[in-house]
């Protein structure tokens, strides 16, 4: 299982059904803070458009929590 596979499984364990996009691999706090685009909603204008942010809107999803779950896999 690749590190990225572990990351995705860990995210779903910490909070199921969260929507995000990852740019690159997530192997550190720095990656977690800088390489994730979080989906916060959608806007319907000429089709569905995602509303996103680079600031994590989920207080329960932290690098510490995700890394702990990754280490278990």
C-alpha cells in the first residue's frame, strides 16, 4: 500500500465522506498544510462548481490524527 493510499484511508477513518483534493504526496505537517484543497460546498452556475479553500475547515482532521491512522495501516 502506498503512502498516498494510506493517507486516503486515514482521512476516511478520521472523517468519512470529506471531500478534498491532494496535490502530491502527504508525508509531513508541511505537506498536510500546503498540498490539500478542501471542498466546502458547491455552487450551481452553468453546472456544478466546487467551493474550495486551502484552509482546513474540519477541526477533527489534523495531521496528528491522520498520521496516527496512517501508522496503523
